[in-house]
């Protein structure tokens, strides 16, 4: 699963940025133009509203599930929401997978008191 999550992180970074960086180079950080173009048609407004709701949902998932599992470095996938949910979600799932594997292997190791009872 880690390879899949990592591949999705790469795709979730490259695909959105390959569209945004050329626009940014052409127009600079023109927020009013960005908002105007993002809502210029019903289809683009649909896509952006979907991304917005998905981003909020991913942020809630990261915070709630991350705290429940006592995961470290939750700030990393939250910060990746700047790129988009397409990066933040697979990164969180990768970190969650690694965290659960580490916790699971720690729980399977016998304690030192059990190995050498006094």
C-alpha cells in the first residue's frame, strides 16, 4: 500500500501544479483573476466547490483521525492542502499506514519483564 500511496502523492502534486504553475507564471498571483476564472462557468464552479468541500473534509479527517491515533507530524498533510486534497489525503494515508505498522510492531514485541521474569 505504501507504494500506491506514494504514487498518489506524486500524481496529486504533479497534476495540479502542472496546471497552476504556468497560469501563475503568466498572470502572477492575481487572486481576483483566479477567482473570476475559477467561477467563470458552471463546470469550473462545480469543480472548485467540490475541491473546497473535499479539502475541508480531508482537514477534518487528518485532525480527528490523527489525534485519535496519536500520530506525529499532522501539520505536514495539513500544510499540503495548499497544493490540494489530491496530495494531502494520500500523504495522510501513507503516514497513517506507517504509524499503524510501527505501533503494531511495537505491540507485538514482548516486554523485557516477560522475557526475564525475576
